[in-house]
C-alpha cells in the first residue's frame, strides 16, 4: 500500500495548479519536480488554459499572470514545475 506524505506528494509527484488570469482558467496537474511534464500534460495545459491559436499566452503552457510555481522549459527534460523559493532574509 502506498502512502501520501504530509506535503501531499505521492511517489514524488505533487498536484500543481496553473492559471491564466487573462482568460480566467485553471488546470491541476500531477508533476514530479525532478522530471518534466509529459507531452499529453503540455497539450492539455495549453488547450485548457488558452485554447486560442495565435494568442500570446498559449506559448508557455497557456499560463498568464502570477503563478504559485516556477515553470522552466529545459531543452532535454521538457517543462519542469517547481515550488517557488521564498527567502525571508
């Protein structure tokens, strides 16, 4: 039996929510911070967040506006989503 840890991770995956404040849409994805998103996740994110072809916000997973996560496009790993690092001092 597999367990979920205190921070909500399951097999090193976390549920992340991306948003597009321009179109008022959101999507929830299961993401591993050490691996990139799958092609299906990237396609689904672009379609649900901004399905308008040629729109400026459809290039980066369809996200627009401030996010709770850092989103990186690594050439070989693909799109990687990590929690933002907040420095208090």
